[in-house]
């Protein structure tokens, strides 16, 4: 056998396991989740119990739904600072139509969905039309929604809260769909956990198995080149903003039907947590790189850490320290994995 025939063609050579893993954006988040899980399993006695797991999975679920949608948008190269307030706005629209206007809850939910999709489409259209950074456009939307939430709620109810959902027509069936509990081994788990898993699974399939997923990576990584090869840049980004708004509607619906009341100032500040969860999950702030599954794992880390601190009887203020360290570590790890992935692919 000659040296030429003995040499394996690099195009058909099997890549090493490490190389295959390192190109996955979520690998850093998975390692972090394992570390956090093991740590709190040791220091917090209740953490591993069924009730403990139900608590931290519930904590992570609504954050995870939003983090997955925000991750798709970040991979597409954009941000949505109105995502947190959107969860409150949709809940307020549903609650006011159901309790003040006497609508059936399902009709109120449909109206709030239309409202959410309109705001998402408007955000995307304005970003594309003006060329302004999405950071600025959605900051304006954030302030506008915050003002509308407070102003209209006080005008209609005389307070900054809407309640009374339990007495609305259609509450029982809608509550079963969005806010019921599932018994597992004598422990009740919130159905929002299933919504979270479903959101991550659908988003992951879209990213890796569809043309739209390829468009998302293309418009985030190299928008000029993407447009040059026929990728519908404007359509893709508008749909991504609408996806984030849709996720906000799901979370808002879960919250209003579970707690039966909503505060007008709810959701403020959550947009940063959504972004941090996506970054921890492997998304880069520059776009073009990330993972929906990683964002879901990033939310899981949030839930485990926040509730683990409570189970360990520590002051909850320590969570903010953990959050800062986690964000900095994630950015450094993600950049390292991105550079390594680029070398492997070359």
C-alpha cells in the first residue's frame, strides 16, 4: 500500500468526539448546569426532592419559554427589550377584556394574541424600515408599553391591578390548557414546564432542520451576504420579532390564568434575564451563533440557582452576584467555543 492510498481523505475522515461537541453552542451551558445541579444537591437538602425539583423547574419554565424565543432573535442579530413588558401587556389585555368587557376568556386570549403579534411585527418593520438598532427601537416600545399598561389600567379599573379572572366565562377550560398541574408520583408539576419543553423542541427543530433556521443564522452572521444569495432578510427578522411577541403572549397567558390577577408594572426588568439566559445558553451578542436548547438550559440554570439559594437558606441577594458571575463566564466561554468551532470547521 502506498503512502498516498494510506492517507485518509480529510473530507471523509471521522471527526473526533471533542471536535463534534465543541461546535455545539449549548455545550458550555450543559456543563454549567451539571455543576450548578451537583453544587446545590450537596449544599441544599430539599433540592433533590420531588417538591424541590417541581419548584425549580417551575421557576425556570416561563423564563425558558421567553429565553428560547429571545435566543432565536439574538441568533438573527437583533434584541427585543420589550419582551419582559410584553408578558404583562398581553396578560392585561386578556384580563381587562374578560373581567371589564365581559368577553369569554378564549376570545380575550385571541385578542391579546393579535395585539402581541401586531407589536412584534411593528418592532421588526420599524427596525428594517429605519435601519435603527433594535436596541433603540424596542427600548422605545418598552417605554410605550409600560406607559400604556399603567395608564389604561388605572383609567379602566382605578387601580394598577386587574383581578377577578376566576369569575370570567371560559376560565376553567383556558386554565386547564395554560395553568393546570400534572401529578407525578404524588408531586404536582406545573403545565408550564411542558410548554417550556415544547418551545425548546420546536425551536431546535426549526433551527437545525428547516430553511428558515438557515435563514436565521445567515441574517445574524452575515446579513449582506445573506441578502445577496436570496435570503428574505426583512421577512425573516420581522418573523423573529413576532416569535418573541408570541412567546410573551404564552407567558402572559400562563401568568394571568394561574395567578388570576396582574399588576400593570409586572415584567419590567425580565428582558435582561431573558437575554442573560440566552447568552448563558451559547448565544453571542453579535448574532449568527447560538442554540435554542442552550437557552432552555440557561433558564434551567437560573431556576436551579434561584431556588437552590432559597433551599440552602442563603440570602436571596446572593443570586445577583451569581447572575453577574454567570454572565461574564458565559461570554468568555461562548467566545472560546466560537473560535474553536471555527477552527474545527476549517
